[in-house]
C-alpha cells in the first residue's frame, strides 16, 4: 500500500522558575530556608498534511481480478497512484491544546558543626504539584463508572433474545455502564486531585576519623512528578477524521473514485468537543486520568570514605542505593 500524508506537531514547551533563599549563621549552625515555584507549559498545534487529505492506494482497482490479490513489488499500487484512484481517502480535523502545571517546593536545612570532627546536615523539603490543566478545558478528565448508557435497555433486550445457554451461563446479563467526564463540565478544570503529602526529609554527615580519613554518608526521600512533565491531556472529541472507503457494486467489484472528487461528495465530520458527554468514544478506545494519583517516591542513600595516600593521591569509595515505591503503572480496566 502507498500512503500519501505525513503527520507532525508544533509543540513549543516553556518553563518558568522563581526561587527565594534565606541564609543565617547561628554559632555552630548554618541555617538555610526558602521556596521554589516552577511552571511547566506546552502548546500543541498539529501541522500534519493529513488535514488537507490523506490518500491510500492499493491494487483494489488495478489487479487482474478479485482472485489475484498479490501485488508484485507494489506495481499495482503505484498504477492506482498514477491513475489518481485511491482505495481510501480521509481528512482530519486535528485537535490542539495548551496545558500547564505548577510545582511548589519549600525547604529548611541546618548544617550543624557538632565538633571539629563531625558535621551533620539535617533538612526537610515539602513539595506540592498542581494538577495538569488544559487552559480551555479541552480534555477528558475522569470516568464515571456508575453512569448507565442509554443503549443498555436495547443491549439487554437483544442479549435476552440470544439463544446461547453456554454463554449465558458464563454471563447471565450485560451491563452497559460508564462514560468519560470532561474538564470544566463534570468537575473543575484541573484534571485530577493532586496529592499534598510529599514531605521529604534529608540527612547527611561528614566525620573526620583522623587527619587522613573522612567518612561521609547521607539519605533522603525524593518525589516524582505528575503534571505536564509526565504526560499530555486527552483531547478526545476535539479531533475527527472523515474516511471515504472503497465502494463495491452489487457484484462485489470496486467502483472507482477519483481523488479530486472524493472529499467533495462526502460531508466532512467536524469535532464535537465535549457535546456528546458520556457517550463520547462509545465503541472506541478511551483514555482518562486517575482522579486520585499518588506520587512516586525514591529513598536514596549513600555512604563512603576518602583516604589520603602518600604522594598526594586520594582514594575514594562509596556505596549508593536507591529504593523506589508507589511507582505509577498503566492498567487495562477490561483485563
């Protein structure tokens, strides 16, 4: 098959950061505290030429008969291309979006020189990240598991009329429940509820065992991220593709259709946005956000030493560990 069209996106990404830090020395304590705010934003504009028409050429019109479907080295496909007779024509009304999220961090730290041999580093950081948001609410947010689709009575009636005792023994009744929810319609503009429990303690030490040996170690808890850096919004409903397939006559033979008229005789489907509500995406694959996600955590630790050797050489060794938990996964709810 020869497929004529290419997709592409223009996706500028910007980030803004504001930081404030305060330092204070009190005797053996060196105190530091502050805050940090970061904004992550991405805009997406589709520039693919499938928005002007996409044409697929096969040997549906150029093979010798319906029984000879083999296309030697694609020459029959190419012949259809030269004749201007695509087997499938489509045009896409592509979606765009503008998404962002914010991250706030607050920290306090004390570098405490206990004595001439031992220094302790004690700190605590608190982080909170706002939910991913689409500026114009052009995204699916969650999923309503209890919503009853209007087609359920019809589905159940047809299933009741089905004569298949073995199947009905396994599945006595069908339920057609569930529907997508949209930002700004079925809830706030934020696409989920961001957790606010990311308290991240840090601890470190440096101990001078003797004039030539220093032992250092530390441990800390670090948080992952959920917002714009993790993934994009789901603009289901804001993209629509119109496809004109191969039409066959009463004898099963394909009826030729020229590529310069295929889209002129077919109504172009326009995106409906969130107008379909919970009926959006029926019979299709859908995506939605976990409404109460957790933030992944990593517990990192290290201990090592430095030893001065003769001749000005230094040897150093360290053991480093990292333990992660609450790692996000993708789950198929149909499995």
